[in-house]
C-alpha cells in the first residue's frame, strides 16, 4: 500500500497538510457507475450502482448482489442512487433507497423506498415506494437523491430540479428541494407551511448530490451550480436557497443567471466554488482517527479528481485543502465508517476505497 500525501492546492501555493498521514486501501473493484455506500453493523457494507444493482459486501470481503431492488429509470444521471442504513437497523433490518422512478408519459422522478434486508444480505423483501416527487420530467438530469436520517428521527431527501429551472421556486412541486418525511414516508405535521407540496423543507436548490449532519445535528447540503456557483449550504426550515433567481455561476452559454448573487429573502451559501468542482457526496468528520479534522466537511469532486476539505464555522465554511491521488478520480460519494476510516467511491476507477492512518 502506498502512503498518499495530502497537499493544500489553494491560492497558488502547495504545502504539506497538517500532519494527517494516511494510506488508501482498495475495498472493492470492478464496480459499474457506483453511486453510494452505506454501512451495516458488524462491518458489512452496501453499495449502489446506477444501472440498478445493489451489492452487499460482508466483513470478510465476499460480495453478492442483493435481489428485490426496485425497477429504476437508468438513463443519464438517473438510476439506483443513494442507500441509507437507519439507526434502528439492528432491530428493523430496514434500509432506504433513493432512485429515479419511471413515471407516466416517459418521464422520471426522484423516489424513496424502504425494504427489509435478509440476514444473509442476499435480498430485499417487502420493498415499498413510500415517497415520489409529484411531477418529474423527461430526460436524465438533476435527480439529487441523497438521504439523511436527521437528529430528529425524520428522513431528509434531496431532490434536483430535473433541469426545469423555474420549478425550484414552485412550491406546488418538490423539484429543487429538500423534503422532510417521517420514517414511514409520511409528511410530518410540523413541516414548514410553504405551499401545496407539504413535504418541502427547503427549496431553491439546483441539484443537491451531497447531504450530511454535523456534530450538532445540523443538516448541510452540497449542490451543483451551472458554470461556477457550486454551493455548500446549511439547511434551515422553510428557507429559499435562490436557484435560479440568484447564483454565483453563469449559464453554460456564458449568460447571466437570474438577478445576480443576492436577493432579500434568499439564503447565501456557506461556501461556493468558482470554477465548479462538480460536487457529489458530503461527509462531516467526527475526528475519531484524525482529531485535527474533527468537524470538517469533506466533499467529493467529479471534475477535479479530488476531495475538498472545508472548515466549518457557524453557517460559513472555507475550503482549506484538496486531497488528490490516483484513487480520487471523479469521487461520487464519501462517508465516515463506524471505525472512523473515510470511504469513497471513484467513478473513473469503478472502485471503493478507504483512507486509514498510515501507521
């Protein structure tokens, strides 16, 4: 195993990182468009592949495909997307999956389902679709799809605007929002009263493909901008994050987006990237193995083949480090394992890796 150096590659300088030595180990290879990883008690893990496969890796490294997954719309960015293992898994055996669901008229929309994982990890039973965005769109763009179990016990699901920009400000539709649901997929009575789409918790998002809790239980989301304007946002109930009215990016054509970078009643990002890094996956680290990283956010980059590390302070953040190696090629997801190691998926390498201390 090679020990990979972390470097700071910001503002034109390059220096060694802050003593956080590590090595990168290969966990799984031969994947196909991997999208998410989740951890099971006892050391096993689940990995989703966008084309519709769910894989179970036992703690001894044996891999098997899990049957019983839903039919998915596997086109463009759509398919089988996130996997979330809830805190009560040891008792319930339930897992949550997000996916692009085929809809009437040839379109597709982000959906959430729950299934029961067999003891041997080979199959899902009693799978039920418990939520589906009311009106998706044709095409394969901007499904969002990260799932977080909140500190309040509710389920938070990110949904992209499906390439329909104005819909992110339409409170009769879930496009471009973070929705909040009960563990069974119902709408909590205390959700913000915003519009007829009662599942909406926050809105004005473009394509949020990373979501995580910090140590205080606050929800953070990272989302794709257009040409520039990728954002890290701390999510607040009922808040409007501005897309497509305000943005720090431009349209791919070079044209101006909306009304500028700020507007009354719309939130400012905790951090934005320009040029875009194409962020996917977000983890906020506990500090278990690397205390110097406690409370820091880690974001995968699909564009610059690296992992961005940001220091969080209240509702703001600053990028302080970029972690790059032969393994960090188009990072789709990044998670902290129960033992404090950091796992991430590379789309280019079709592999799952983990960072562990160098010693």
